[in-house]
């Protein structure tokens, strides 16, 4: 068992190293800035997928509302960027200069109180982590303490995504409504729109993602990781052993939400806007698909699955714009039925054992001759 665990950890490290080479060296050399920026957008979704590996794959908590935390992180970052782009000089043609354009369109005459702290970048960066984590705690703590789990928890998180979308769209004077927060230009005076800036933001996203992968790997490899797996498989036995299962679930749910929020913040920086279309039920389910295709128990698999599904989605939607949603649904059904452990399961269960058996055949010593 110990040797198998060590082999798994070694494979995970090798996989992270290969992902690092792929996103830091291979893709920047092969792709133009337009396609590379698309990959950067895909990598922001990978933060959510890595969090789902901890939350769903290792703890058994299926959340169908991770888009909420992705969106909250994105909106916190977009709020700072929008205020910087809404200086008096840039908005002098408005009825009320110095406030975001969507507020002026909705006849607001001053900045709302909860927007004022977002004039500070340090506050915005703290809020990117703190607001989604607090939201996850408020949602998760009462449910886990009352032992709500399984399909009931999934339905509640899905309902949360729907409620959040309605709230954002309905309060358009404060959130930008259906259009979201757009026209994001600078970060502390640094223009984030030119190609050079997009390259820098791409590499920042890559390093943050690799750091997130190492954090997830640390959790999985620790005693906490083993307790999480035990909770997934035999929750009552863990509870009878004296552990407070609810606290472990709250922690991993909040950690996964914080990871999703970092991805949302990088999305706002790289893409230049944030809208409710990334908060609702559909994007949340798509994020689960990314994790399932790659392998819900594999950190590396989740990242690769996110890249492959989104790349295929882009290519397929360009060629068959009316059919790509059916392709996405068919892909998820096929993975669940044929490869329940995703692409990572194919590698660990099929490819590596076969390579090992072939190597064993090549190194097999001749059998000794029978004694006469």
C-alpha cells in the first residue's frame, strides 16, 4: 500500500512537471497571442477543476454551483478595474462623472457604499479570496452540520447558482446587469489590453495555477487528505472514530471555493470583463464536466481535461455552432459510462500497467535449465 501511494505521488509530480512544460514552454512557442489568450481563459477554469478534485473527487461533495465562487472572485477584481477605468477624466461625458457607466445609465448619482472599498487594490485582492470563502462557509456550515450531503447538497448549490444569476441581473444598477462589468482597461495605470500585457497575464495565470496544483497535492498527500478520502468512502466510520466530519467538509468546500475565485479574478484580468453568464447553472455544470473528463481524483487530469474540453468546444462551436452543446452532453455521458475515472484513469489503469508489463517482459531473465 505504501509503495503504491509513493508511486502515485511520483506520477502526480511528473504530471505537474509535464503540465508546467506544456503551458509555460510548448503552448507559448506554438500559438499566436489570440489562441494563447484563449488558452489563458481555459486555464482560469482549471482553478475550479482542481478545487473540484479536492471537493468532489476526494471528499465526495458534488457542488453544482462552483460558478458562483468563480463569479464572485471575478466581480471583486472587475470592481477595482472598473473604478480605475471610471475616473472623472474618462467619464466626463456622463451625467455623473466619476462612477461606472452602467450606474450612470441606471440613474445612480453616487457610488454605492459597498463599492467604495474597491478603490483599493489590496482590499480587492483580499476580497477576491475572502468574499467567496465567506459565502462558501455561510452555505456549507449549516448544511454539513445538519449532515446534508449527496444529491441534496448538489441541488442546493445548483439553486444557489440560479439565485445568484437572478440577483446580478436584477440589480443592474449595482452589478452591470446582464451585460456585466465591461470595458476594463488598466491595473494601477498598466494597460492590460495590448498583446504584451496579455502575455504577462498568461504567465501569471500559469504560475498561480501551478501553485494551486501544489497546494491541492499537499492536501491530498497529507493526513488530512487521507481523512477526506475516508470521509468519502466511509463517513460514519470516520465520525465514530472521533473526527468532526462536518469541519473537514467545511474546510475543503471553502478551499475549493477560494481556488475557483482566484480563477475568476484571473479571468476578469485576461478577458477584460465579467458577466453573470459565468455564474449560473450551465457554466457550473460545465466545470464539473471538465473535472470528470480529466479524472475527478487527479489534479493533473483535471487541468488536462479542462484544456481538452474547452479546446474541443472552441473548435466544434466554430464549425458547428448549433450542435456543440449536444457534443458536450454526449461527451459527459460517454465518460461516465465508458471511463468513470476520466483520462487520468485510462493512464493509471490501462497505459502504465501495460508499459510496466512490456518492460517486465523485456527484462525477464531466462529460466534456469532443469537439473539432470
